[in-house]
């Protein structure tokens, strides 16, 4: 099942629900002078996502393909997109470009340092380094500074075929999803390090208006408070020192 909706100005959520995983895989197309696809998605989903993108823009016009970290649902189909869009470049962290993209991508990636800004025309996307949040040495997020959209990858992961976007609480669903994963091979979804709280607080300080989530509903309520509350939930789930007290 695939659904498309505009969750913020010029930001289109392309969601593929996989019943076997009870999970949505969300890709975000940004319409602009230099269009960007955030999350290349899995190779097996490429035909469906390509068809959805084709109904919004000419896929060959995509200029940027962004993702948080090296994982198949984030960038598995990157090279397929690079072939469809001959002028496109992958957008990732400097660590990601050095460690992964130099060998994986068929063209050199655009490596972003912390707080660097990518202009796509009307929109400016600031790159925020978030090592090991949600996971991966190379992890980072993009924050659209005009309308306040935070492309936040796996943060706020929610299982189920949920609504496209909501202003209702998503933390309870996120916590329940993580507790569910703790019972199986997908345990320990996110490390809680000495830097986690600082990173989440810095994201809250951006005062985003929309959280564009990779799995589950996007959110347009009090996003700053949601990020602060996420720190509490993550600490309860995964801070080993806190849980041993």
C-alpha cells in the first residue's frame, strides 16, 4: 500500500506500508528549483516509489538525494535513483561520504559538515550532525529553516499503518514500538550515549514546526517539547546507568 500526502509546504510524504513488518517506510520529496528526495528507500521498493515520484515531478530532475545514515531503507536504492536522475548527488555527512559512499555510490556524494546549509531554491536545509542518533556513526538530520521541517529519520519510530500526520501524542506509540522490538532480534534500537540528551536538546532549540518521520506519522504539534520528551523516553528505555540505579 502506498500513500502520498503533502505534510509541509513543498514536502511530500511517500509512504509504503509493509504488512509483514507492520511498518510504514516513508520517503520525502521536496519540490523546489533543485528537487530533493530524502530517503532513497529499499531497492525492492524502488519501482513503487519511482511511480509515486513520477506523479509529482519528472524524476530525472531530482538534484539531491538525502538520508541520515547508511541503512537499506535510507539509501539502498540510491544508485537506482542516481541512474534515473543523472545530475543528482547523494547528500550525507562527511563521515558517511568517507566511510560508505566512496565505495557504495556510483557518483561522489556531497559531504556536509555540521551546520552547513544546502540551498534547493526557496528552501535552505541545515545539516545537523547526530552521531549514533538514531544510530550509526555517520548519522545526521536536515532542518528546513524557512518552514521549520525537521527530516528526522528514525526518531519517533512508530509501528503500524498510522495516519500521515498528526498533532496528537506520538511518544506513547513510539515507546510501545520500542518495547515490542525489545522482545525480538531488533532489540536495542538506539544507543543512549553521553551525547544523546545534548543532541536532542539542540534539535528542540531549532523549534521545528513539523517532524518528518521515517516510520510512522509525521508530527505538527509542539515539536520542541516532543524532542525533549523523547529524551526522557529514550533514557528510560536504554540508559543502562540510569536503569541500574
